């Protein structure tokens, strides 16, 4: 049986990853237009907080309801989506722009190892099957990519209302 106690390392790793991005990505985005539309710091913070909260929620629900196919697949899909996120855009943009992409270090040294260990154990111990994992990663990646512009838009509107 897979040790779900390891699962709590995912939200911790994504928190550190999103904190690294929050510190440096808004400024970086000003010169990385082909990869990221320039984003105001407060708007990015809002989106990063929501993605982080989704990571905590998916982890909690997967642990709280271990027999739930839906929560288990969302959690594992989130893990895989975050691994993909390190390669594109972080690694690809670092290589193409020849300038460090914020989030790459925490992605390479935290998210990929933590998420890979959890995914490996989950597959080996039969907690999730490879076809389900692949589909979950695809679906969660698409959902997260779809939600990001929405989070930026909501964040922008909230910031504008606060400043008004």
C-alpha cells in the first residue's frame, strides 16, 4: 500500500515553487513576452495563491477520501501537471531566452523529485493505473491551463476594485 503520508510533501513543494515564482516572475515577465504576458505582481500573487490552494485541496481530498476515484485521479493528475510545468514553460523558456525562468530551481529540485516519488509509489503499489494517470495528467493540465487566465482576470478585477 502506498504511504499517503508522503503526499503532504506535494503542497509544501508547490508552495515553495509558487513563492519563488511570486518573488521573481512578475519582473521576469516584463522581458519574456513570448512566454508570459507581463503580469502585475499583485495579480500574479492572487493566481499563485489559488493554484496553491487547489494543490492543498486536492491533496486533502485524496487523503480524506482514499477510495474516491475522482479525488485520487485529480491529485495524481495535479502531480503530473506540475512536472510538465517545469519543462514547459520553465525549462524551455530558460533555454530559449537564456535567462533563468523563476520557478525552475524549485521545480527541478523539489517538485520533480517529490512528485515523481509519489507517482512512482502510487503506480507500483496499484493506487493508480498508468492509463488513468496519463488521462488524469492530461485533464488536470488542461483544466489548470484554462483556470490560469481566469485567476489572472479575477485577480486583476479585485486589485482594481481595491485600488479604486
